[in-house]
């Protein structure tokens, strides 16, 4: 299930470093620098959010940051486009509810 090609990010260079991150409280692994959505996809996570109006599941769609299908809460910050945001060690990723709310 690993994504090998992306219109913006170059995967052709040597394999990136394997890193640990958290999704909904569960520890997962991906490769540093790959899009968060790609790491989730490789871990079997297909639903990234639910539509605001009809609460329908949304997944990896455009992969270039043009749509809103991949908006998630990352490290407590809502509305992060996970299809273009590079994965880093220790990130905390959560499914976003609605338009997203910043925790204070």
C-alpha cells in the first residue's frame, strides 16, 4: 500500500528514516518527510475526515493540497492538509470534527 509517486514530493531518493507517530491514540510508523496522509494510508487508515454537511467519509483525494478531504488535527492544530504536510517523529494526528477547533 505504500505510495511510490507524488506530484510534489520526490520519493526517488534513498529511503527515508522510519519514525513513530500517533493516530487517535495508537502508535503507528511511517517515513520521515512523506505526507502524513501517505503514512496513514500505508497503515490502513483510509478515512481522514468526515464531510461537514452530510458526515460522509473522506479519504486521500487530490494529494496536492487543493481540496479539503485530508484536513486533520495535527499536534493540536486543526485544518492541516495532511496530503502535503511532511511526517515528523512524534506527531499527534487526530480525525477532525467539523471545521476544527483550536484547544486553549
